[in-house]
């Protein structure tokens, strides 16, 4: 009976204001409002699919081995190297998976390109003999994996995979005092590898902006330029490309 009375009195005291000597009433204290800080804002969710536009500047390098000709198999012309530059634009699509701050996924892209370079009058092998060479990349594509770390609304990542490019190389050969001019060309699709790094930033309404650097290496391949019926010029040529790009992606 005494315990029940004490319990009832305690409950009543908790639910009502308390009076004490002098008739002063202690009001109930309202809980303090919850202050939202940056730490309580949920991190951006990068998981899911996306697609977007890419724009890039390219600096490519072509290097050849020794240049030989069937006209004089014993004559060996030293290799050459020259640079190409230009722009490219295209589309990309990918899918991300996220586990806490770890973000990983796959991405594919393809872009048209205008990456041109040439080396003119680079070698005189005799009276009236002159060579010049040019290289043009018409499109570039890649399929890559991505692995990154999310921090707030930013994603920092590394990427790498396989790549392909359409290359056209043209040789201009002028000899016999300019009486004979050959302009044979070789068009090919080369495969290789690509690696790089970048950062992506979440914007409003499902959009993101990214900046990225990619290095492409398409290895070495023999190129043979046929001149008429009895002259072929051959060399092993390597092709690499360094690309700085920006992208605008929409996330689903």
C-alpha cells in the first residue's frame, strides 16, 4: 500500500509542474531542438546507371622503327617520331556499385576524333627523294573498370581497361626530281590498353561533372606502303595518346 502510494506520487510529479514553498511553480523544460549539421547530411549515393557526354583534347605520339624498302633491301632509313594533336567528343555510359565509401563499376565510351599530325620533309635519301608522313585518328573507344572513394558529393577514382582506335597513316614519297609522287595510305583499327584517374562531382537534379586523364597505348604494328608494282616501304610504328577530358553525366 505504501509502495503504491509512492509510485502514484512520483508519476504525478513527473507529469505536472512542481510547486514548492512560496507558491513558485517550476515549468516543464521543453527538449532542445535538433540542430542538423554537415555530419548528419547523408552522403551522395553513386550506385546505379548513368550516361552522358564527353569532350577531350588529345596529344598523340607516333614512333617508327627502321624504314626499309623493297627497292633496296640493304638500305635502312633510321626511324622517326612526331606528335599529333586535336579534339574528340562522344558518348559514355556506365554502372556503379557502392559499399560505404567504396565505389566500383564499369564504363564504356566512344568518340569521334580529329587528331592529326605530320612530319614533312624529314628525310632526304638522295637527289630528288623526299618522304613525309601523317597520321589521323578518326575515332577512339574504350571499356574500363573504375574503382574509387566517395567523400561527400565527390568521387575520386582510378580507371583502366581495353581500348581501340581507327588510325589512318599516309606516306608521301617524291623522287626523280618530283616526276614521281606516291601517296599510299594504311587504314587500320588498332587495339590496346588505357589507364588513368579522375574526379567526379555530384550536381543538382541527378547530374554530375567529371574531369579525367587517360593514357592510351596501342602498341607497335608493321605498316607497309605499296608504291606501284615494285616498291614497298615498311616500318614498325607505335601509337600512344594522352587525353584530358571532361564529362557531363545523368544518373538514373
